[in-house]
């Protein structure tokens, strides 16, 4: 997939603390729906568990779709930083 500026914003949001909280919240919601309605809604159970796990483990699976983004992030973290004296 092509990495566009919109995709960069989404992946950086989902990799941050607010994205983690959103994944945990949505995963909890899916678990609640699956367990309260039963029947066919139990199909949401694995997805909810996956979303909660990725949120708690600080792992963004959307990054797998865009390996270029991970390379850019690693490149940015490897740049040396300099302290300038005033």
C-alpha cells in the first residue's frame, strides 16, 4: 500500500497513547456486544480481544501494512541531537 500523508497521520495517532486508549475502548465495547447479545455477535469476540491486546501491549498492527512508516520512524530516532549553548 502507498503511504500518503493521511495514512501517516492515522498510523501516528494509532501508535500514540490516544490510539492505544481508543483500541482498548473499542475492544471492550466489542467484547460487551459479543457477550451481551450472544448468537452471531460472538464473532466480534476475537476482534475485541485482539484490539485490547494490541492496545495493552503498545503494538500497532496497522504498521504492518506500511513498512515504510516504520523505517521512517527508525531513521528519525537515529538522528543525533545536539545541545546548543546560549
